[in-house]
C-alpha cells in the first residue's frame, strides 16, 4: 500500500505547528502537509490558498473552519475528508467576529460582513466524509452537530474534550479505517 498523504487544514485564527499533539499523532499514520488559511479573507481567497496542496492529498482533514472547508473541497476534488469539530453554519459562526480583533495566537485581523457573506455552509458527504467530535467543545455545540450530521454521514463522538480536540490518538484507527474504506469505494 502506498504512503498516505494527509492535507491538514487548520481552523480560524490558527497556525501550523508541527509540534502539536494532533500533528504528532497524524504523523504516525501518514505524510502530513498542513496549511492555516486566513479565513478573514474571502472564501475564494481561502480556496486559492489551499489549491496548491490538493493534488498530493489522499485525505483532507480539517478542524473547526478547516472541517467546514474540507467538506467543500471534497465536492470540488472528489477526495475523502475527515472533519473535526466542524463549523456547520459558517456565516453565523464568523459573524461573531466581524470587526477588528486578535486571534488566539495574538495576530490582529479584520473581518467584514462582506467577507463573511462569501462563505457557504458545511456540505455533508455520506460516501466521502467522516466527522469526529469532542462533546466537550466549548465553542461549537457538539450535540447539534451530532444530531444534524449523524443521519447524513459517519459521526464519531468522544466524551469530554474541547474545541481543540483531545482524542486524536484514539481517533487514528477510525481515520485509518475510513481511508481504507474510501479507497475501496473509489
């Protein structure tokens, strides 16, 4: 079997950190390329940012806004995705941040209503998508996400945790099984 290549797309206000727990765990099962788009730019700009990474990816994995993004990239590429604690209603979520603020890594950003209006919502995929949730997510209501998506696609929920997702080690076998199943379907 060939080496698995994962494109890991970070969420809003994140940065690529090769020493993060999630990245270290993913490195055990695949070659990982990571990107942290600037979601304070338009949806089209975010798509342009990730475009150069798509050809090499066998699986797209995203957290939060990255989880939303991989669902949309699946529609464009036909490649499987794993969405972790994904944003479902992007405009509602991003609207909370309209204005000038600092993200959680200390960078200043300005988000306009116009920019927010460019974002579509999460797109479920019964055949090519899987969702991982920490039920203790303090930013996104995991119960709503689970209820909305579990009838449409595979959803695996972990007790406790946080928005940053605390269960990557436990999720590795689920990710490996999912990508094997997806490769058999293609």
